[in-house]
C-alpha cells in the first residue's frame, strides 16, 4: 500500500514560482512511476506531468517548458517545480501513482494541495 501526501501549495502572483512535494510511504516507491494531476473549479481533473522510476518525464502541452517533475527515491518524494505561473494554473494539484511499474491510470492519490495564481 502507498500513501501520498502533498505539500507546497499556496498563493503566488503571476510569473512567480512554487515547488510542490509529494511524500510517499511504502517500500515500493522507487518502483513506481509518479505523476501530478490538477483540477480547477468546474473542470475535470487533468494530467500535468509524470516521471518513470528511471527518470523519464512527460508533460502536458500547456505546462511543458514551465514545469519540471523530479523525484528522489532515497527520500521517497516526488516534486513539481512550477515556474512562470499563470492564473490559469490555479487548481488543486494531486500527486498520483499507478499500481503498476509502468505509467497508467492512477491507483494511488494524495489529498491535494491548492495552488492559486493571482493576476
């Protein structure tokens, strides 16, 4: 079983930066791909970024070049560095992981952390 806990959300002005962290419990963290999703009010949850256990990354087009996903297997933590933030990045951000060693629909979710970008 894996539990995920996000932190690092907050209020930031447009153009600013935030770094989200996702702390995981469980011994299999290093085997699992990790990802970030977000959900804005009234909208569906959407994929943001993912990283394999070996460090290969994938990004949604709207964040590519501004956001960076990374992981520290020794600390069982995944990160999302968000730069050049825009008001449309405002959402609840969720850490997620599949139940398999290859990326797929998440089976584990964190509780979410709010990111608000003011104009």
